[in-house]
C-alpha cells in the first residue's frame, strides 16, 4: 500500500456544501488542524476515523478551514497548500 503525499488545496466552500459536523467533531478537526494544516492522505484517514466523518467530508472541511486560515493571515483564500 502506498501513501500519497498529496496536500489539501485551500478552497472556500459555500456553507450549504460544507459537511455538517457536531461540536465534538469540530473540536477533533480543529485540534488536528492546529497541529497540521496540510495532512497527508493517511492523516486524513486517521482524522476522519477519530472524528467519525468520511474522508471526503474531512477533506472538504480542511480545504475550507485552510482557506479561512489563509484569509486570516492576509493571503489569498483559494490557492495551494501552505508549507510550515
């Protein structure tokens, strides 16, 4: 099994297209985001399992959260991954 090192691309998503997450899921996602803004595919799989979400929902949440974070930093929201 190969592990992809693809990165999450920042993208603002309309609210109606974002996954619905409960408060405890949001806490898990946010805690992981604070540790790693650009998770690998394996990381996404683990975060999704921890949060009780699908990998697609987790990736969509991360793309949106990364775009919001980029805006807070004064960067364009919709762009490539952020290197720490």
